[in-house]
């Protein structure tokens, strides 16, 4: 019996040994890799960062310049014989554009419209009347004016227009000179410069003009030259909205800018006095009619009588209103003083010239607005 138990114990030990799992040898740790530093380049940022969930991306690669939204560009660019030209250009994504171009101190404002083409970075404008220079995108925010050959202009003067944060409406007001007539409650105006005819809208700014016409028996019912600042209707229905009425010019006609026949019947704008250039924004204008001389001297309205025999001229003492305008005072004094000293008058090459002792003391050009 004892022998049997011993054999059973041995067998059990062998079976247990066969079923036991010998643990695997622990894995060797992986070798440590050497860490290499990587240079991180800064991300390029557009000229303007707009913090908005709805902001659209702006192309920064010159090869990807595109116009997929309306844009406004403004700035002052150089001009020959004037302090500069104020530009406001609206470029619309539908292929059209509008522009306002104001020649500083020349009293010349142009409203231009047409279509545009984008050739890589160069923006070309096509118009029916006035010429527009081409521009190049220097960035998404700047246009640089090009010369007639399409090349950048090398100059110390500013040649750049800057994009506005939002689209700005074009100021459509224009200084105008033309033939005005009122029939009943319907007023019409024909622009002397363009020949375009318009109906004048009955607004509060037109009322003083209408009353002045109706209460003057010399004007009432007749076609008369008028000067004013007005804007065209935005819906192109040929209506004019008066912004500011200047005055009527009885006896005047639309000027023949090529060659005025005489001093009579033309509204003249002063260009220079005592060899000093006069800022055209002062609008010093006068007219000779029926031995009377009248106009605007930059701050005040004035009138006088005169005598003329051939080219000999004698102006009687000037009578004027008595307002004081700091910016016009010097030129107004010079104008009225020299006007009363003039002894000779001539019209030469579309210019009216007044002389004293054979020395030219004033020069005028026909006013077109």
C-alpha cells in the first residue's frame, strides 16, 4: 500500500510540471532615438486681418490677385500745374467701375464710369469719354498708377491709391453752368459743357433758385445761364438734384470755348491777378453786359458800370456786399483793386486779359461750371 501511494505522488508531480507555464524572458528596452530640432517658419499673414467668422480669405500671392467683391480706392496723385488730383475709384465685381476725379484748385470735377479688365496684377479701365490711367496691384490694399506705356512711374511723388475698409459711395456732386428755365412748376437745365438736358427735381435746395427766378421780371419765363452745384439721379433718369444754387447770369450764353468772339455775354473765371495764380475753388467770376459789370469776387457779390471804346476800358467804383472770408480776402482785394485800375481789355486765344499801362494785370478763362 505504501508503495502505491509513493508512485501516485510522483506521477502528480510530473503532471504538474508539464502544465506549468515558464514566464518569458523580459523584453529588452528599445534604443533611445536622438531628437532633432526642426525650424518652424512663421506663417505669412495678409496685409489686413479681419476678425470675423464670415470673413472671406484675401489672396496674398500676386499671381492670385482677383476681384470677387466690390472695392473702393482713394488718394491724391500728382498733376501738372496743380496741387494734385483727388481720386476715388469704385471697382465692382460685376466688371464695372465708377470714379470721381477732382483737380485741386482748378474747379474741375469729373465723374467717370466704364468697365475694367485685370491682366495678372494690372488693372485697365475702358471708358467712353475721359481717359483713365492703368493701375497695378502692389498689394491687396494698394494700387500704383502706371504711365501711358503701362510701366510704374519713377517719382518721389505719391503714386498710390489705398483701399478703404468698406465700399464708399461716390460723391456725384458737380459744379455746373448751363441754361435754366422754369415753366409752371417744371424746371429744366441744359449743361453748357456737355449739352445734356435734365429735369430739376423739386427739392428744398431748388426752392431758393426757383423763387429768385420767379420774382425777377428780367428772368421770369426766359432761358438764363445759371451756376450751381448739383448731382444726377442715381437711377439715371436724367433728373438733377440741386445741392447749392450760386447765381443767375442775365445776358450770358453758353461760351464758345475754342474762340470767344468778345468779352460780352461770357461768364469769365479769374485765372491770375498781378501775376499771381488764383485758386479756382474761390470761383472769382465776372461778366460784361450792357455797360454793366457784375459777378462774384470769391466772398462777395459785386457790380459796377464801365465804359469801353474799342479796347480802351474804364471801370467805375465797385459796389459789393460786405462779408469777410479769410481764405479769399487777399485775392478779393487784389481783384477789385486791379479791376478799377484797368485801362485796356483784349480777348486773345480764348483768354480775357486786362491791362494797365501796357502791363497785363489780370487774365480770365471762360467759366464752364
